[in-house]
């Protein structure tokens, strides 16, 4: 029975989507960058793990939301001092633009990157390059 559970868990791990993997990698990189700034090489390692775990729990927005945000005219970028990381909130004073096709999402341009966020929590859901 224990072997069956291990095999099932392994198969579930392989069944992740490309978008979720991308979010995890993005979170890992963002976490590593933040950790390196705060704690040097050790902080980078810890930040990478924390960022990957945090990003892995954020579902990416639907393709129609991403397409909508990409097609909108570029608005003026807001500069924030903190890194923009999936799973982490942006400052509450940043003005968000609602996504008309799906009110669960909003977007803005932060540090010259289009950012899709949860408008209720200001949590970054996806960063578009």
C-alpha cells in the first residue's frame, strides 16, 4: 500500500502543467533574488525554495486574461522598490486596472513589467515580459 501511495504521488508530481512549472521557476528566481539581497548566498538558497513553494500554490490566470492584458495599451509604469514576485503582494497604493473579461483579475505596469494581480489581495498572479 505504501508503494502505491508513493507511485501515485510521483505521478501526480509529473502531471503538473507547464504554466504551473513556469510560475514555480519564476517564484524560485524572484525568491532567490530577494534572499540574496537580504541574506547573501545563504539567503538566495532559502529565498529560492520559499519562492518556488509560494509560486507553486498560485494558479496562473486563464489564457483569455493574459491575452487581454497583453493587448491593452501600455500605461505608465509605476516604480516600486521591492521585487515583483509571483505570490507576493504589490503595494496597495499601486493603481490597478480591472480585467473586463474576468473580474477576478486586474493588471498594472510595475517596474516596466505588466503584472496580473488578484485585486482583492494585490497578490501577483503572473508577470508578463
